[in-house]
């Protein structure tokens, strides 16, 4: 049973749950997932407080609820139930998850040992990818000054019993990222 599917009523839950929807992810001016979460989720912070676009992944330890951020991540990040945290240091390589591939992000600040184990000391970020039920495609283009451009492509091809999904993104700048 997944944490977001518990049969309890919302008012009786012993934890809070913040949901970042697909519409919010698409409308956000930030291009990277960690930047979107920093803007949308209260208490979200990274060790060096720098975007994953310019920082080394080993400084991307994430924490929630203002636990002191450090290189060792104190928040468990899951992609469809699979941990994305480095097993040794706990950091997350945010560039592995294009926001265009996600349906929603579920954020549970605070300890989650009851559901997810000891890796969820400061909370849990559950990334849910889009479900592939029908053919779909999307393209997003970003343009800026200082020779800055970026884009992402998302596509799904459904041919029962096989489904193929492709998500890709690119970014380049001649100035400061």
C-alpha cells in the first residue's frame, strides 16, 4: 500500500500532505524540479541552496521543515516508489527527473519512518510520473537573454501490452545560468 493511498480521512491523518499538481509544474517559471519545489513547498531546502543546474549533485542533500540542510539528505525522495537518494550520501541528482515527466509531487514534511523507514527523517517527496493510458506528446520551449534557451519533449506511445515513454530536456546558456 502506498502512502498516498491510505484509507484514512484527511482530517484524522497524523501528518500533513502538500500536493504539487501537473498544472503547477507546467506553469512554474522555474525549469528544474528542485527550483519548483523550493518555490512551492514551505521548508524545502538544499544543502548549498543552489539550483541543481549549477551545483554539484553531492551538494544536493534535501531536507524539509527547516532541519539543518547538509550534504547528507534527510528527506527520502521516491520516483514511483523507487528511492532516488544516493544510498551512501543521501543526495539527489535532480537533473534525472524532468518536470515534464511528472503527474504530481506529494510532499510529506516530518518523520515518515512508519511508512518509509529511517531514510525519511525530515520527510518524504513522492514523485509520480504520468500514467500511460493513451498516446500523448508535448513540447516546451524556453528562451531568454544571454543566448539562453532550453526545451523539453515528452511523449507516450501505447500499443497494448507495450507502452513506450520518452522524456528529454536540454538547456544551454551563454551567460550566467
